C-alpha cells in the first residue's frame, strides 16, 4: 500500500481465554490457550488484508507490565492511574535492586513469526512508564541513578532483540506522555520522560531509528480514558522531539481533528511519519470504509502524503479483564481501516 497502515498492538481476548486467565488455570494449560489465541489472532488479522500485523498481545499480562512478570522484588502499592469512569490501574513498586526485566518482547515476536508469513510489528513498553516503579523514598543501597542506568540497558535490550529478530517495526507505547501534563501542567515531567526515552533511542543508529515508533493516546481501558481532556497542542510539540521515525497518533476520537492536524503539520520533522488514528476503538459503532477514507483525505490536506500513514486510535482492550469490545468488532474496525485507506489511495494517487 502506498499509504502505510499498521495496527497498534492489542486485540480483545476471547471470553474463554479471559476466564482461564482470571481463574488462574494451571500454567501448562494456560500456555496452550495462549498459543491457540495468538494463532487465531494472526489468522483473523490476515483475513482483514492487513499488510502488517501483531500477535494481539494475547499472551501478555498487559502492554505495560510484561517486563515485570515473574519478578520477586516488587510490592503492589505503586502509582495509581485514574480513568474517567472511576476505575483505576495501579503500578507496582520496586523493593530492591538490581532491576532486570523478567520477560522480553522478543518471545512474543518469535512465536508470531513462526505462525505467519505477514510482517509482524512488536510493541514494547517505554522506559518512562517503567521509571515510575522506583519508590519516591528511594531504595537503600540502590540509588535512583543506578536504577535508571539498569532501566535504560534493559529497554535497549528489549528493542534490540526485536530488531535483531527482524520485527517489521518496534513501537514504544507512551500513553503516559499525555497523562504527564495532567499530573504536572508545567511540563517538567513530560520533559523528563522525553529525555529518558531519547536516552534509549539515541543508542540506535539513524537507520535503526527509522524502524522505531512511538504510540500515544489518552488511554483506552473499559471504554474510558485517563487524559483526553489534555490539549494535544500542549503535547505534540514535545512528542516530535523523540528520535524515532514513526508516530502512531490517536485522532479519530478527537473533538477537533483539524486543530490537531495543524499542530502535526507544524511540528512533524522531515524524517518522521505520522500514522493518524482513523478508528475510534472506544466507540462500538463500526466505521465504514468511506468514513475512514474521508478521515485520510482530511489528514492529507495537512500532512505530506509521503509522511502519512493510518492506524487505530489505540490498542483494543489492552488489559486481560477488559471485555468492553469483542474480537469481532475489533477486526471489523481493522478491516474498515484497511479498506478505507485503499479508497483514499485511489483518490490521492489517481
């Protein structure tokens, strides 16, 4: 496709898989269910005609916490992230060092690649999100600077393993970016997040950075968000300072898309692509291909076609207990994105 189109990552899990996860089915049985779920997801992705697919994050605890799986040096009383509908998600706290990932994304990538011939992209969590697990009061014998050094090494390793194993793209999920402006309107925390993530990205060559991307959204969990009230215009100028080639931007659900597109036009750098969200993952109504086409054509008035791509606003049901969207709805929306992007191509390249 002349206008690239990619998913974000997560796909709703089946009711059977959710039941198995939440009922703590024995590890061997659960692993078999995970493998079946990934294979089913890849097949469903292929049927949509998607040129790039993901494993749907079926076997991850969540997009944010997979590196923490199996770690014994964590406590449950970390930072809470509050959503507009009143529910919250809570991060753990690190209790002692050193910090090492318990799990790397390459494991998911390798299994997916064995099960499909379509290019597979891999989502990873940001260094900035994981930096929040260090306790405000510190850890005796393990300074914050020592933790950050370990964190940077681990995040680099997570990305490099995926690149070395031929991921189509490695996408860093940075949903805390927009949220940071809600927690600290001065922008100080956002600046720290940008600098921290760039310390990871700067370990890669310019060519490698073109295979890296960043996804941002105001959260998408149980059909609710955590920071949709933060103006994109306050956030995007800083976002494009990240040294990666691709940006996956929630847009379909924005009340003023044109304002956002004008901001993208102003700050997008020549070596960067903007993948605009053309699918509202929190709205149960399935978009038509024509609606997607019109959103792409709207974006093309502001973003050079050579720098334009399409995506979904966010992943679908990124946590294993989120049943707000069915798999059938998610894949119908993805097919609308593929078909609508093709319709836009026909207009733009006529």
